[in-house]
C-alpha cells in the first residue's frame, strides 16, 4: 500500500487510535502539507435555485441539495440566486467546494455584486433575509453574523507569533511547524489524552478568557484582533476575484486563514446583527465526534501556523 493511501485510511478512520497513528507516521509539517495537497479532488456538482437575476448570490456546499434542510434554505432565500454545491465522500473538501462555486459565478455571471459563502447548516430567518438588499454594504469590507449564545459565527480571536502573551493553543501550534510534529502530538495525545486536547480547542472557554486578558492589557498592532467570518460571510465580488479559500486545509481553519489574509490586506470583517438558526455539521453529512474534530484540528492548525506565523 502506498504511503498516501495508508495515511488516508488512518486519517479517515473513526478509531481515535488510528488517528493518532496518522501522526506517528508523519515527521514534519512539510509531510502534512504534502499529504493534504496530494488528496484526490472530490466530485462536485452545481445546482442553481431561486432568482437568477439577483445581484446577491449564495454559495452553499451540501451533501444533498434536495434535503429538507436545503428545501428550507431555498424557501427562505428565494429572492436570491442560490448555488448548492453538491459534494460528498471521504475526499470532500470545504474549500474546494466553495472555490468551485465562486469560480462558477465569476465565469458565468455578470450580474453579481455580493457573494455570500454559507454552510447549509446555518440559515437566516425570513425577516433577516429580506433585509439584505437594504444593508449599506461597503465593497472594502466583508461581513459576518454576530454570534449569539456562544455560536461560532463572527468569533473573535487574537493570533500571535511566539511571545510572552501566547495562548496555550498558539504556543502549541507554533511549536508544531518544524520537525518535531510527530513527537509533540503523540506525546500530548498519549500522555495527556483527549481532555488536554480539548483545552486547545477554540470551542472551549480557555481561549475566550485568554483573548479577553490579552485584549485588555496587551492589544497592539503586533497582536492583531481577527474577526472570523466562520460559516456565513458576505463579500463584494471584487474581494473574491482576488482571494480564494486555501484548499490545503481539510475542512477546518480555512475560514480563519481567509479572515486572517483579509486582515493583512486591511479589509475588516464587520458583524451583522441578523437572526439565524444553526443545525451543525450538515455540510459533511455527519456529526464528527469532539475527539476526532480536535485531533483533525492538529493538521489544519499546523498548516496555518506554518503558513503565517512560523519563524
């Protein structure tokens, strides 16, 4: 069995021990990146629904464009053009699905002003959806949803290079971009097990507490405050002509990477106070266990810090 196929089986396994074995067979960040970039492309189909003449286009990856979830989305967004990007299987890649939709609009539609990148597990209520044409959007800014009740959308974080105010997560991933990837991850997962891995997840309170501390006492240009568009972002078409999602990420961190790159271009992401409902994990067709989700974040986090904050 070729190394790529062997690693793929370990990566896809629902057995946490296999996921750890994946990292035992990886020696460096470069090997992780090669693995990600060598994965086959998934099958992708586009389904257009709604008002074809709308200047606002929704691009929504989904495993099933005819599901009850998508039927509801189609009903609520019927004033706008909705492109459901159908893609599934073990090689599903969120970034590739989104980019496929973006490129389709850029190539085939001259009537677009704004593109909304959205998961199929998040949907505005009807009243909020009808407000979109009346919002005074700026082509120099992007937009996301204001988080509510701890929701992921529009989350803030401070990303830093190694330094005294580095959060636990930043510290960990900044150390994993060299040749010690295997030793560090295996040591963490074996010695401290999953409870420790949970601490580094941005979905747990430790990051929020550290964020508040750093912003209060140490905020500066060297500690950029990033607003992540997460699972619902509104972009002027010119922004997406110059910027695409990075397809090396495997269904995680691609939103942080995109938001961070916009920040470096002095493009802010503003929060919109619109009502929405979130189901969770509908895009990939199944709910990933918290343990596997966190372990998978190692790969994407390593690539993110290798790309932006190494050295």
